[in-house]
């Protein structure tokens, strides 16, 4: 009888402790969720007496623009001011498009909401995710589309396809041509907008992936597989500088490319590569801002983080060194700095050859801040192309042509209403682009004042003591388990 009473007491106390622990963890989880924001309703609009600027294409004043259900339905010369127009006499340009981002995993609590808001604050109205970590990314897209979350229009490639061993966490292993075809078909059935490949795909597997993607009509993009020459691929969007120096000599084992190989290219080498790209319909998406930001991991005193870093939670600074490699020696840093001029030269020559050069940032890489990095990349593109307008054309029209032709990247009848409105002319200074007055995404109008206030509210939350302590501790546990797993596997 005595033992039975003790057992009952033990079970009662244990149950109470479990309930209390669960309640405490639940309270903690909901406490570190981001603040709720009021999202504008989708509405039909008439904007009068606009100056419409499609960078690199046209600059037309005195226009009236009509929006219905998030679509631009009519553009015509203004007859008179329309009562209630939110920005009569303003300048309108297509929102910026970041063609290369990675969405934070769901375990980074609240960061999807934060990143989405930071894109908007910086005038980025569309993004393309090039390798999701979780399979619930469509849920995030639905939240944005339904008005439950403030954010840009989002496109996605699904999970990355790679060979053995996969180079990145979450990549799908593709080992044969038939396997490649099946995987691409499955991706297509899940509603992806593109197919991304990585460096360890075999020639056979890549052929299967390429054939199926072309058959279905999905853009094929990514890292040029190390075992395949640029001369053997067609209808491809090459990311970073992968494949570019390696028409003849083999690519480096275990690396996408070497800066020194880029530096060592002769004029003849460059012309050979450019000719292949033109003939084989290969476009190019460099991410120079990403490569330069990695130097902050190498030496934070010498290469301090950008202003936008203050918006991100502290745990990213703990996580970044383990996410991707960075220059570790002074010689590697100097090579990275030296290669920059060669990288910009290649961008210019590619553009002059008629090759499409897209704009993307590779957000989630070290110190690549969502939204802000787009403006860093625009500055680099302007240096390379010799013109602010050409850089903006790449970030709007060229990106749009590759991601969703006729729908994004241009203010035109039938396109989505993803527009930045300015009270002052933004045409002659890149710095003014981030200072938009109104941003329209899918017919939802965001005012500058409201977005800035929302970011300020998020700053207090994500840089607050509670969020920082919980997420820093959680990441250290996860990182420790990952390192232990790595040791046990080797």
C-alpha cells in the first residue's frame, strides 16, 4: 500500500512537471514570435499623372495607370487628376527583383517574416529562392499572397539537385539520367518555377535533368557541374563564376572555382568563354556582394559589417562561419580583393557580347543582408556596366525576363502591379532607389512610414534580450550536435 501511494505521488509530480515544462516551452515559443503587423488590403487603384520609368527601356511622363486585382490593366495619357490617387505626379518604376536568395529555415523562428519585411523596405518586390531548406516554403508563399504576411512576390526552385556526395544540406541526390528526369518531373508537379543544379552532378545525371527541364519548360540554373565543360551545356543560367574559367582545364576538386583561375584568364580565354555562352544560350548571375561580404568573417575589424546588419538577430553571427567557407589567410584575402576587378571586367564584357547578366545577392550567406545587399550588388553592377540605368535594367527587366516573362520587371499592361513610387525623380542616383515613398506588391500599397515603423518594431524584438538568449543558446546546441555528427561520420 505504501509503495502504491509513493508511486502515485511520483506519477502526479512527474505529470505536473511535464505539463509545467510543456507550458513553459510553449510560452517561450510564442513569446519569441515576431510582432503582428497590419497588412494592407488588396485594392484596385488609379494612379494619375505619373512619370513611368522602365530602366533602360522608356521614361514617359503624364500617364495614368490602372490596377485591378493586382494586375496593371491599363496605361494611357492622363486627362486630369483622379480624386484619391495616392501619389499624383509621382515617378513609378518596377520594383527590384533579387534573382538569388535563400529563405531562412523555419527553425530560425520569425526570420522569414523579418527577411520578407527587409526586402520590402529596400524596394525588392520579387525574389527567387534557389534552394529551399524546408519543404514548407509553399506555405510561406501562400501567406504572402493571402495578405497574412508582408513580403515580396516569391518564386522558388525547390530543393537543389546534386551528385554524390551532395555539397549542401537538403540537396537531392541524383545519380543517373533516368533519376534526373524523375526528380525534375516531381519538382514540376510540386509547382516549382525553376530547377537548380550543383557541382557534383555527373554528366549522365545532368543530361537527364537538362532534357526534362527543357521538355517541361522550366529554367535550368545553378552551379556548372565540375565534370562538365561550358561547351557541353545549353539553355543554362550559370551562377557566380562557375564553369567560366574551365573550358579546357578541369575545375578544382571540391570547389566551385578559384579566384586565381579567374585572374589568370587571357583575353583569348575570355573570348572563347563568351562565344560559347552566346552560342549555347548561357546567361550569367554573379553575386559579387556575397563574395565581398565573406571578408567580414575573415576579419571583422578590417571589413566591418554593413549598416543593415543591425536588423538581424545575433545568432546569425554565430552561425555564418559554419555555413560557408571564407578567406582565412592574408594571401587568400588579397587574392579575393585582386579578383574583384577581373570579375567586374568579365561582367562588362559579357553584357557587351549580348549575354544576359542577372542581379542576385545569395541572401543567407555571411553578412549578406536581405534587401540591403541588393543595393550593394547594384553599385557593383553599375561599376561593371558603366551605368546606373543598365544596372537597374538588369535588376528589373532582365531578371523578370528570366523568372516570369511579361509579368514582373516592367511596368506594362498585363504585368503584376509590383511598383515603386517616388515623389522625387530617382533616375540619376542609385542611392535614391531605396528611398521610395510607396511600394505596391500585388495590389497592396505599403507606405514608407508604415514599413519603417514595422522594421523598428522588429528591431526591438529580434535584438531584444529574450529572443537573443533563446536563439543563441538554441543555435549553439544545434551546432554542437551537427559537429558531433560530423565527427562520428568521419
